[in-house]
């Protein structure tokens, strides 16, 4: 399955709402979010701008990679069924 085309604003809001990066660097044009599990840094992710432009798979795949998500999991995160708890369960498995 390929990553679907989503609006940058959709990806941004789902990262901020579901992934909930604990630290966000807002100094650059593209925010960077740090994600922690039990006080251990497990991922850093680029947070897209709030544009109504479509972000194609060629760019979305890098965000999915940073979040340690498969293409299917990334689509689920953006489309809705992939909940915040699901994401953090996955992150807790990575740090071990």
C-alpha cells in the first residue's frame, strides 16, 4: 500500500493532536517535534506547515519514516483509526 496524498494541514493537525510531540522547535519555517516515551527520545519529526496544498507520497514517506510508521500505519494515523495510544505503544516497543 502506498501513502495516500493528504493536505499538509491534515498531516500537521494529526501529528499535533495524535502524536503530541512534547518539544516543538518553532524557530524554523518547518517546525520540528521531539517525541519521548518514558523520558527517552524516540523520534524527531518535521511538522508540515498549515497549507491547503497536497503533500504527495514522495514527501510524506519521510515523515512516516521519522515516526517509525509503515505506509499503512501512516495512512491510518492521518485518516483517523490510528489513535494516540496506538502510536505510543509502537514507540515504547522501539526504544527497547
